[in-house]
C-alpha cells in the first residue's frame, strides 16, 4: 500500500492504494456516467475490475475521493494503466498528473518491460511522467468481447 501526499500546486491531494479508502460505488458512478470509454458499465463489472487490479485513489485535503486510476499487471513483465478519472470539480489542479506519477513510481521497482495505456485526449499528462507513443503500433493487436 502506498500513500503519497503532494503539496504545492497539487493543493494537498493524496494518492493511496489502500483498498479500504476506495469508494467503488463513486468510481462506478464516475465511469458509467461520465467516462466516454465506460458509459453504461455495470457496478458488477467495476467491482470485478477493482478486485483484480492495483487501484489508486486520489483524495482531497478533506479526505474525499477526487480521482481514480487502476493498473492491471502481473508485476513482472507488463501493466496496463486504465480507467484514469478525475472528478470534474478537481480537474485542472494536477490530480491526473499526480495519479500518473504515483502509478509510475509504484511500478518502477518492478522493472516491467511494458506499461501501456490508451488515451484520446490526455497525451500531455502522460508524457509528463514518461509515456511516449508506441514505436511500432502495427505490432499491436486487440480482441474485444464487449463494449465496456
């Protein structure tokens, strides 16, 4: 479990992997109603995904959850950063960068060969912490069994 507090420009936000602090119903609400990639995702799907992932909660100075990110990983060779979400009232305060930095720092000691993510419009946030475009995207393939 990590807990990281950021001061300065991050207004005292804290990142934690403590599962006891995570508000799964709030995460479900955010993802299923406001995250274009997860609109309509069921609570059961969110609960299953949380249970099988390393979860990062962002909390404001009052301890209220302000954001979320999760990582699917074997902690040996690969990780997928996904479901990064910052509540609208907390956007523009560096919370997304703080979440991405906490994920990077948490995974770094494992020396993974690849950490991937997919983003439509936040390339600059992820570039700040070391992500770069895929060198050979023609090598990547995917399979999907559902839309969520």
